[in-house]
C-alpha cells in the first residue's frame, strides 16, 4: 500500500520519545485513517485505536474509557493511543488535557495521536485547552507526485480529477466518479463537518457559496457580485464567514489581495480557489476529453491547480498566499515568506505573452522575485512537484 511522505515524518516523531499530543488535521478523504492504520502496522510499540465516527453516542466518558485501555498498554513500556474523529466529542479538549496532565505527573509513557476533520472545532479546542501540549500535522489534499506514484496518473488526469485517492478507481466511469465527488464526498463534508458541527443560519446559502466557488474558481469576485449571483438577502459578513467555513473544511478558499497592509488585505475582494481541482471539474458539466480540448477551461484548471497547491502547501508553514491587481494589471499569485515576496504568473499556453502585471507589481514591490509557470517558463508538472518555498532565491 502506498505510503505518503508524511508517514515517515510521523514515525520519526514517535521515535523521538518526546511526548506531545500529535494532531492529524485535514479534510475528509485525504488518508488520515489510512495513515493511522499504517502507523499501527509499522511502529514498534503497542497501540490502541478507537473512532468516534461510529454510530453509537459518544461523550467524554468514552474518551476516558479508551484512554484507560491505552494506559493499560503503557504500564511497563511505551504505548500509543489513537483517537479518530475526535471533534465529534463534546468538550473533548478539556478531557484530553486532564488525562494528559495526569499521565505526565505519573511519568506514564503513553503517546497520543488525535485525528480530526473539522479544523474549526479542533483548532478552537487546541488553543483553549491544550496550549503547549500539542503539535499539529496538517494533512492536505494529495499532490500531483503522490497521485502519480500511487495511481500512475499523468498531469492531465491530475488536473481534471484532482487529488482524491478514494475516487481514483472510479475515473474510468466518469458518472460514478462525479456522483462520488458530489454526494459521497462534498455533501458529507458540508452536512457532517460544517452544518452538524457549526451554527449556520442559512444552510442553503452555504451550499450555493460552495457551488459559486467551484464555478468561478481562479477568478476574483467581489462580495457584492457574489450576492448578486446568489440572489440572496444576505450580507458580505455572512459570505466571508461561509467562505472561512468552507476553507477550514478543505473545499474552497478566498485568497486576499496582497497590499503589504493586513487591514486592506482582509477587506479585499476574494479570488476564489477550489482546494482540489476535482471539485472544480465536477461542477463544470464537461467530460475529461471535453475539458482538455477547451483551452479556456484547461487554463482555468491549471491556474486552479497552482492556487490549490500553493494554498495546501502553505498550511503549517510560514507561508501566505495572495493575489495582486491594480487597475487592469494582475498577478495570479503572490507567495509571502516573511519579508520575501514571490510573484507567480500562470500561463497554460505554449508561448510566453507579455506580463505587464509583473512590471507593475515590481514597481510597487521592487525587492520581489517573479516566476512564470507554464508557457516557456517552469513546466506546470515540475512546479507542482516542487515545494513552493524552494522557488525563493
């Protein structure tokens, strides 16, 4: 079975013999449970695994029961406790804090790995109760080299079908693939990871914001224009909040405009990006063959793939992703690492065209670096295989 690069990182953390609550945090269908199973098979310590995703009602007493089973393993050696879908337990973080501190005081070598799909709830619990006791390991959508190694995909397959490993066996039957993405995956994420776990006053509007994000992926769309498209009496604050919820669920994000000043960045019109190109394709009503022949659509696929890759790769790192425009001039993406800036333009055609956006951006930010992805610049496939921070000189 294919093992993601993050697998070895996890194993090494447990072998360091440094006790932290390790938290695997990421969207559904990114392989968190599979990673946990691979760890159980590989690690040289006794392991107890339990999931709160089972249908029976769970509460803090369930955590205490599972924890005790883990403690039993660690009485005379080092043990590992793995709790999956932990965000579904009310007050989970307070219970984990109490039990963890008890083990620390007793010098018990019980290591703990928590898995969660709801970044919003997990993050709140970590910051409120487990400060100084945890390390977060972001689990993002699968990258192009991962899908290539695991399933033998080429670049075009990755651009259209995206990084959903569970959907890979279905791509020969595009109708089955489409139903899987829309119903088994997207609807489950929205209904179980957002609506069930967070207060949403207008569920129908949330779903429409998601669909709009898919339809307009790679494009800048003001909140006022979004309201016009949605034909809803909502407000821009609600839309911004719903975009944040969809981002934490790993579906879509709204990139801010880079200005060098955080207040202006937060107030800017968002550039919508689906965080997995399979989401964009699934709402296009195009087949794989049709999408590749449509040069405009393929261009948007490439830009979405680059934006999704940058956004996913930035999680857990000191990287920020933006776009930039001034008048009619635009830079597709701006990658910020501290004071370092990297302006990225994406061209899916074969020939390089004029890049006036670069010129205007460099006038405003003369110390920035620039790279072209596609055309006669960096090949798209090579860019998607390279950690973004390596492009800084």
